[in-house]
C-alpha cells in the first residue's frame, strides 16, 4: 500500500538460546510445578514456562514478558477465570504457543488489556468443538499465527493475524472497533445461525490472501458501520443467500498491497512475499538485535540495521518464494523481515504476519 495507507509491519522471531540469567520453569511431568499459574507467579521477565503434556483447567493473570509454551498440553479456562494479559510494559513480549483447547472444557478465553508491550499467540489449536476466544482492548501490538479461533474482538488495538481460522458459534468471527488490523491468509466465517463474518465499527482493516464468508442469513461477509476496509483483489468474499457481500456505511477501498509470510524450523527460513503484479520489490532482513518498535509503527525493520534478503519483480501470480539457511541467533536476540515494493506514490511496506519459533 502507499505510504498514505501504511498500516502494519511485522517481525519474524527466530529461535534463540536463553540468556544465563533466564530460566525455564517446567509444569507437569518432571517439573517443579503442578499448575501453570504457580509457574507464572514464580517467573521473571524473559523466562519460559514450559507446560508438559496433560490437561490443565486454570485462570491466571500475566503482566510481564514471559514465554508460555505448551508441549502436547490441552487447556481450558475456569468459569469466570480467564487468561488475563494486562498492563504489559513497553519493550516486553508475552508469547503463548503450542496449546490445544480441551475438548471437554470451555472455549478458552484470553483477555488482553492495556498492554504497551507485544503479545504473540501461535499454534493455539482446536480440539473437538472447542476453539479459542480472544478479546483485546487498548493493546499496541497483537500478533496471532496459525490459531483456530471461536471469535476475536479487538477494541483500540493494532493487530496482525496470519494463517488463522475463525469458526464462531455466535454471530461474528471478528469484531473491530478502532485501531489498525491486518488479516493475512486467514479464513473468517460468520456464525451458524446468521451474522456477518467480520463486523467493523471503526478503525482501519486490511484483508489479503484469504476468504471471508457468511454461512447463514442474514449475513454479509463484512458489515461496516464505520471505519475503512482495504481489500486486496486476492480476497474471496461470500454472503449468505442474497445478502450483500459488504454492507453498512463504512468506506471500502479496493487496493493492491503486499504481505509477507515467513516461518522457520530453526535452520531454514522460508519466505513467501505477495504484492502487486510487475512491481519491483525487496525483502529486508534485519541484523540480529533486540526487536523493538521503530518509527514505522509495528514494523521492526530498523532503517539503519538491515540487509537485502532478495529482490526482483512480482510475477503475474503476485507471489515470490525464497528460502535461506540461517545459523542460530545470538542469545536473546531476534531478526525481523519485511517486504518493500514500489508503487506510483513511492515505496510501500507490506502488511505481513508474525512467525513464532517452534
């Protein structure tokens, strides 16, 4: 998108070794802790809480930058006791990855509020009919990758959602009120008894490389009572029966813009860049360093600290793939990746997604 529509950037967080002062607290088999909440209470910023296989029914509060990693663990929140991520300071990151919803529990609830730091959600999977719910308010940087959601509600929150599936049991898959949100390569469904897949009350929403569909009438793919929708031509929209595909009074702006999806297995970096056909582009890889916000907002490419990963011209398919072997990063550091391309109005940065290390 043009610089006037510069929306969101992203980071690729590669695996890193723990600093000597950091520790891994183990929950379950072979560990010191029997509950996730107890391990979180004992953890310091930068620590990892590793949850071994088993079923956990808990609610807890997180206000510090830790990594919560599940290893064949299923999870459900308690009644009236959710996972509450609140008041995360700027410069800290909370990561939750590798959990499945408990088939015989509630849909796990993650409540995010008043966070200046970065929230990363990855590989939160479905079990039976149970999927994850996320509500975020006043949050600066929320990223989700490879998750299965019941519904996501975002209020005054900037977010990038990549490769996620939304299968609601209510009336919407995603609700946005304020903030700037990018949905990349996602499948967003409406409710089974009617309702639009996406409801936009206010803010800026960019959608690329995915599908948005209402499953039952009444329901549009997107219903916007306000705000601006930026739609890439790659998006597939469908409404239920004869309902309009897009309804409401919000502004719709068809626009070709780019994105990048990146993943790593710890040894090989795979990049898939997407952008306007025939546009010259470059993918940028930062030098290893602490990942932090820059003047680009959510783009963690430091303009003084990056190199060119690859460059070329987007083909008619609008896709370019590239792989690169990489050594382990220095302890505690990460690297960021982003696509930049030329438009008639100048250089634009694509809206990408975050990849969470395995």
